[in-house]
C-alpha cells in the first residue's frame, strides 16, 4: 500500500490528519534508507583496485542490505496495518458480556501484534548497524560519511520503532509477555546506542 506511493504523496500522507502512516511506518522507512546507504557504500567499494581485499566483505554487505531494505519497505505498510487492527478491535460492539469478552481479547491480541511488528523493525535496524560498521571500517573512504548517516538513521529507526513497542505494551495485561518484551526493548536500545557510538568514533572527521 504505502510502499507503492511516490515520495511526495507519502510525505503528504504522513503530514495529513490521518493516524497512519505514523511514527512506526516512518521508522521503517528510515531503516530502509539506512540499509540502502550501507548498500551504496558497499557498491562504491566493489570493483575498486584499492579495495580488492575487502571485495567479498562488501558483496556480503550488499546482499544483506538489499534484503533488509526491501523487507523494511514492506514494514511501512505492516506497521500501519497493525495499528488499524487495534483500532478495529476498539470499535467492536460491547453490548453483552460475550461481546465485551471478544472485544477485550481482540484488543489484547491486536496490541501484541502491534508490539511485535515494530520490535522486528528495531531488530532489523540493529543488523543494519553491523553493516554500517563494516562499510565505515573497510569501505570506500570517500563515502565514509554515508556509512555514518546509515548508522545514525538505523539508530533513529530502531529507537523510533521501540517507542511504538512501548506504547502498545502499556495496553497489554499479560504481565509475563510485557516483561519479556521490555527486556528485549532495553537490550536493543542499549545495543543501538553503543553501536552508533562505536561507528561514529571510527569516522571522526
């Protein structure tokens, strides 16, 4: 859906008074762009005599980046669909005890799904960080700042997605589920910040 829009239409849709695409979808887009930048640096390294010894590393980066950038493009729509599923659940009838129970279950299941989609985006963003580090360390030095932007965008994509996880977890009554998800959120948050620092320390212009 949204991934088929041209850029101008997508930005206007984000700016509209519609709730989707929102921060989660924009985080997925940022992640896709982060992967694309690491892909670009790898592409600018492959085939250069000066970088022949790292060519295989760059080819692997390129392969992984393509998968991530395409998957994250699909996450733009997946995130919006997850939000709509929750909203649909809230609109379910609640005229009887049975309807109330069905509505409650649908809200809980929808909220879990709406937590897992952005968590997955954050996990992919973390993988992009690893690619960005490789291209910054070994890739074409003329594009080192592009690798740095890849890392910063991946950090933003990951943290933005995790905010969506947190707000959805606040509606979930399953304490064990929430506890496990919060552990993952904290782990990914810390890793994103640490990896970005490591990468930017390498760049040091």
